[in-house]
């Protein structure tokens, strides 16, 4: 294997690992995700994000997560990233839902997406979800992620 091939493989693995490490920060569904970070990614502030800017942003995020600076992300480093993200989401959830600030979310405080989600899946509006409709929603969700 020549030097160029090794470099290409290492580069591809680094970008892939950065994508994994960045997952959840760039793709946050209804929380804004990419749009939320657009100005940060658009390094030259020209109103556009190029592939180079995206790659550089992912590389920066990867480096931030590589706390021992060994060029790779260990399970512990990935776990720390995921736990941090989960803690932030949990805090936001309690801010939004714990209306009486008692440190608990009761069933009445928990808003269920069931009605809205049901309507999105029940594409023919017959008040029932067929297996085919469920399958279509599953395929749709996979193409989003």
C-alpha cells in the first residue's frame, strides 16, 4: 500500500469518525440542527457552506472530542460526548415540561406527540394506521437521517 493510499484511507476514516462524533449536533430534527449551526460552519460568512467548510467544521468538532489528542475517539470520549448531549437535552426537557418546577414531570405535564404523529402516519386519513403506512413512515424517517 503506497503512502497516498494510506493517507486517503486515514483521511476517510477521520472524516467518518468526525461525522459519527458530530452526529446529533448537526442533525437534530425539529431542533434546527444544521440551520442552528449554519453561521458557525460558514467560516467566511458569505452565506453559503462549502464542502471544505463542512469538512473543516467536522474536523474541529472531532478534535474537540479527542480529549487525549491521540487522533482517535475512544469509547470513553464518545460516551462523554453522548452523555453531555443527553444531559443538555434532559435539562431542556425539564425546562419545557416541568411546569410547576417540582423536579418531576407528571403525566399531565408530559405532552404527547401521539395525535400529531398519528395524523402524519395515517396518510389516508381513515383514523387507522395500516402496516403499509407505518412502513412508508419508516422509510421516510430513514431518508431524513
